[in-house]
């Protein structure tokens, strides 16, 4: 157990002592060596005492090691623990008086006091990676008071800790409604903060910012649900920093209701955002009324309301529904009256029009009487008998049906209704109607 070279010491000796020492020296080392062998296979033994069987991806775990010095003549000066590949050591402690190298890092060196004792404990906290490397084995090394570096050994095989589970992603804030070709942020009408994709560990907790896996991970955002057949532009791939990736300039070029974004990163479970709306226009009402209008090759739409301090939104396309067997001819107009936070003002009255182009009217071969308005709202409303139904739009359930003429609706119960239906001088069909709340409409 002890070095057999300890019998050799400098200084004067008696004749017998010199003879004995000479014989010991002769048998202990090859003639060319100037000093004794310094190898000791069991001088410093390290035994894991607190060691998890597995480490959840991205999680922090405590590790404890008992260090035993079996050499009564020397002591350890420094001890270095190296975690498995891509693990991050965030803290370490030894006997009183121990100093520790800079952390966090993949390894830690403890500079030990001379009075550390023959048995002491080292406590280490380490973060498991999100994407584990092939090797998951700890290593240990050290240097003693003689400067020897090869005498620290594990008590048995080097300990290993498999990484289990998987890290994942989460939208820290959901995308809010905004206009086409405008930045999609967490607040209505391109307000609020950038979309942040949070990196989570296997327990669904945010990754510690000290973790190597929390920084420099490429996160990509794409369109998951695409009701408007649109394109996502802006910086769609961002490297994470301190556990999150921020997207501040994403834009969508077509109106639609029920868009969803997907965030993905290699080694992470991806995430899909909540549904949101991209509208064609957002108009502020100011102190009075506000109007929005849009057109496509087949349809023109306008909506006007009096709602001081609020907003009116209008978009054509990006929505699909029918009123039983009455199929759509024009584009769907999606419009709403909302507060500055994007909340619909239920019951707010608007006057809207849908105008079908002359070419679409001619191709439909329908007389004026047959042009009807198919309408959808989350609030039930009176409909032409036999046309009612429900549908899901953007994750919400809507009531559908053909609008009744306003002359058949009681003035005491405001409801969406058809005001007029007329043929314009150029051969277009224009339907004028009252809308409430968060409506959609098409002919």
C-alpha cells in the first residue's frame, strides 16, 4: 500500500543503515533511475457516494465523492473531476479551505488544503446535456505533495450516468393578430415583445442559463397551419441565448384565420403555437368612426363602424366554410371590431358590404334574387331556415347560415342581417349587411 521508496532519505546514516538502505535502493529501482519508483496503485481512492442512476436531459443533479488517502507520508494538493461530454459542472465544494477553479465548465479543479485529512468528501452539481454525446463517463485525476499525477484511482470502474428523456421547446408568448407583412409579436397590431421560444429540460422547466445546451442551439420557426397559403419571411432561424431564441421580425404575406407557427431544434421536441389571425388591414377608429376596405380580382369588401378608441380589422381570403349546400362564390371577408389589446367587442355593430365582380357574376349565371350572404359568427344569429350549421375556424366553433333580410329581424334584438342586395351599373352584385361581433361573410 505505501511506497517502498520511503526508506530512502538524504542525510548521514550509520554503517548498517547505509548498507540496508543501499540494498533497498538496489532492489527497488533500475540502476539508471536517480530516485525511487513513485507509483502507488491505491494511494488515493475516489468512491462515488451520491450518484444518480440516470440524469434527465437538461436537468441539474447532485454528485458526491468520498476521497481516501492511503499514503500516510503524502497528501493531495489538487483534484480534478471531469464530467461526461457536454455536461456542465456548475458548483463544487471540498474540505474547508478548498478553492475551486472557475465555473461553469465541463471540469473542475479543487485546490486542497494540506489539512484536508485522509478521508473527505467532494460535492459537485452538474447539468446534463439536452443532446447526449456517446461517452457519459466521469473521470478524475490529481496531483499530490510530491508532484505525482498518476496515483488517483476510482474505487471500481469509472462511473457513468445515462441521459434520459428529451429537452423540448415552448413559446414563452403567443403570436397575436396583426396585418399582412407586419411583424408578428406577442401584442395586437405588431405591439408587445418578440416571440420567444424557451428551451425546456426533461422536466419541462426552463434550461438553466449556465447549461451549454441553453446557448447556441439553432431554433427554426415555420408555418404549421397555413390557411392563406402564405409565406413566412424574416429571420426564421435564431441561435438560442441564455435558454431562449427570440424572433422579432417574422411576417406573413396573406390574410388568414387560424395560422399556427411551429418551432423546432435538433434534439428537442418541437412545439406548435396557438392559432392567430393575419388580417389585411387594421384601422384605428380615433375619436369617431373608422372604415377599412380591400379587394381581390373577384371580390371587394368594406366595413365601417363607430367605436372611438378601438380598431376595425378586415381581411379577404384565408378562411373556408359553407352554409350547408350553399357553396361560396366570392372570397371570405373576415372582419372585427377590437380593443387595443385585440379583444373582440361583442355586440359592436358594423355596416359591411361584399361586392362580387362582374366577371364572377357572369360566370355564375345567377339572377340577383339568388345571391345570398353566407355568414359565420361565434354568437348564434337568425338564419334562413334549413341553412344553419356550425364549423371550426381557427380553433373556434362558429355558427353559420344564410342571413335573413333585416326587415324580418326585430329591431329590439339587433342581429346580423341583410340590408340590401343590388346589381351595380357595371354588372357587379353588391350585398350590404349589418354585422355584430367577430363575423365572417361571403356570397
